[in-house]
DNA sequence: GCAAAAAGTCGACCGCAGTCGACTTTTGGT
DNA sequence: ACCAAAAGTCGACTGCGGTCGACTTTTTGC
């Protein structure tokens, strides 16, 4: 009862992803047609749209696996006692290297994660959550070691650091940074700047903390929902 | 000599942009076909590709004008003596409001500016330059008023602040921030954080300043090239 | 003033993402 | 065991972005 269908679906889904991965890495995203993926997966074109709503969604599903793997690798070689700045540089540079192995791949991923289309929002948030979680852990560690100002909000700091990573990516894709070494140097400089602050004597405060708290709750609520389920289908 | 063609080209180009604007705002970017634009502009489809290399390029050309206008508006109501934080909030929120008047419009623009396709890189940098210039001016003012640490590099600080703006946009498009008021509160909090710094006692320095300087020179060189020309054609 | 070259215009055509409705397979109630 | 409904599969079809090469208009050199 409920067996044959379930397993078939899982298999087909996997076949689609595998075919897609193989073709994407061979010919790139844009040059790979849905029809080719379907052919290689041994199914009809229309069937794919029973599993994914858009071509990008296949791409994101593929990324999800890859990124999990990359984070796993990273966790191993991370030294939780190193200064926060060093840990951050290592984390971001690993991600950067991973994501820009192929220029087009990285751009697509960055676009879809930073400014997702309505269709891909859920997937995109899923991946956000992974980043935020990783960053959050580094920050907790740093906080315990007294490297952070106690007044600093965790999520806000996470966002701040993530913003800097986004900027680096953007500079890379705009051609302002061309060598990996430049990326690392700029990243380090910016992170250092973020930690030590731009201002001499900062006037005013951070504004109403109520709104921030509300937003934080929303983000946390959503990202904890995701960790529970790992279901495959949409709708 | 060389008259008829020149003027024709200018007129046609303008007609394309006007038709595009009208259709984009009526039906959105994706729902507007190149053919429809051509029809409305009274030319053939193929002709458009003599003026723009891709559909997005038309969009960007349209944005350029709009953004110039928006910056102009802004310059008028900016109070150059207000605290840096306030000026930044006003600048970014104006841009944010402008850019998200239409959700799709804003996303497309953000994508193309932050992670441009090779084809649109030039246009994208053009617009970057405008942002950077605006920000740079605010920063110079703040520096003169002693609001900034003297050790802080101008371009690096500009980038830092821009990163925060990008993050806000990203949070908006990911659905983490839904009310404009939330955006403003988060923006203010993050900017405050950037100015006052995350770290308690920051270990290490910003790394090798040589690379940063090299990159700075590149960015400045490129953005000054653009201000000179305001030519219409590519290739 | 004229012919060759250069620049510009055009729409038929190509390949592809995504839709649709006809068709097949599985499920669950009896 | 049977059969209606639900779930899944399929490829022909639609609409669009972008190309191409044939055609027209302007410029240039004489």
C-alpha cells in the first residue's frame, strides 16, 4: 500500500537530478535543455514538471546536495578556537571557491538565493537557513569567548556578515575583483572593518528593537520549520 | 554628412525605450515580448537587436534614466549636515522605495546590478558607479565632520554600506522583511551596527592594504571612464 | 551624379521553456 | 477480483527570445 508509487517517485526524481547534474556540468545550465534532461533520465519532458516547477528548481535541488556536502567538508577542517575573523574568512572563502568553480553556476545560484523568483523562494530560504545556521554557530562560539560586544544581536550580526559575503560575490561578478587573492584580501579587510566599526563616535542608537525582534522571530520560525521536513514534492 | 543616420538612430532608440517602458509598466517585464515592443515602436523585431543585445539591456537602459531622476530628486531633499546614519537611511530608503515600487522590476534590477550577466556588465557597472559616487559624497562629508575613524578607507566603507543595502533588498525578496517599516528598522539597526562595530576587542588587522589599494585604483579608473562618455551604441 | 561599400532594417526561422489534455498506472473501497 | 477515482506520464503544441541572410537606405570616393 502506497509503496510502488512512492519508490518510483523517489527514483524518478533522483534520475532527473542525476541527469541534470551530468548535463549541467558538461554543457552548462543555459545550454542544457529540459528535453535533453528528460531523454537522459528516460522519461518524457512533461513529467519533469511534475517534479519541478521550473528549470531553476532542478538546479537548486542539485545545489542543495552540493552545498550540504561543502558545509560538511568545511565543518571538519574548521578550528572552533581560532579567532572569529579567521573562521569567517575560511568559511566564506570555501563557499566562494565552491560556488565560483564554474562562473555561470555561481551566478545563477547567487541570483536565486539573494533575489529569488517567487517560484523558488522556498528552496532559496532553505539554503539561506543553512548559511545562517553555519554563521550563527561561529558567532555563538565567538560570543562565548568574549569576542563580541554583548549588546550585539545575534541574527543582526549574522546578517551583517552575510551582507559582506554577498558584496564580495557581487564584486566578483561585476569584475571589480578578479583574482581569488583579491577577494580574500577584500573580504578580510571588510570583516575587520565590520568587527571594529566605521564610526568614531556614533550618534543615535540602533532604533526600535521591537521590529527587529519581530522579524527575528519570523526568520527563526521559518528556518526551524524547514529542518524538520525533508520532503521532496511541492504543492 | 553623417546626419540622417545619426538622428534616425537616436529617434529609433528612444522609440524602443519608450515603447518598452510603456509595455513593461503595463504588463511587466516577462509578459512583454520583444515583438510587442517592436510593433509599438513601429519597427521590425530584428532591428531591436541592432540597438540592444538582450531584452534585459533595454530594461537597464530604461532604469538608467529612472535612477538618474531618482538620484536627482534625492539630492534636493538631502540635508548634508544631518548625522551620517540619518543621511544613509534616507538615501537607501529612497532607493529601496523607488526600486520596489514594482516587485518584479526591482528584482530584475537588483539581479542585474549585483550579479550581472557578462552581456550586461558594462551597463551594470555604470549604475554601480552612480551608487558609489552618491555614497562616496556622503562619506566625505561625514569624514570632514569627524564622524568617521580616520583609518577607515573610503572605498571600503562605501562597499560596506552598500553591502548592507544589498542585504536589505535580499531580505525583502526572500520574504524575511515584508513591511517597509521593517526594512527601515532593520536598515537602521544594521547601519548603526556597522558604524559602531561588532567586535569587543578585535584581534588582527585588516590584512594587506596593498591589494585593497590596487582594487580601489581599478574601480576608480573604470568609473571615471564612464562619466566621460555617454554614448548610445555598443560594440 | 553614380556606383560600390557600409550601415541599417526586416520578418521567417530556430531552439527551447513551459502547458495541456489525452492516455496509462496505481490505489483503495467494496 | 473489480472498477472508479486519483495520481502520474507523455509528447504535440504554443509563445517567445534571439539569429540569419536577403533586402533597402545612406554614405563615401571619384
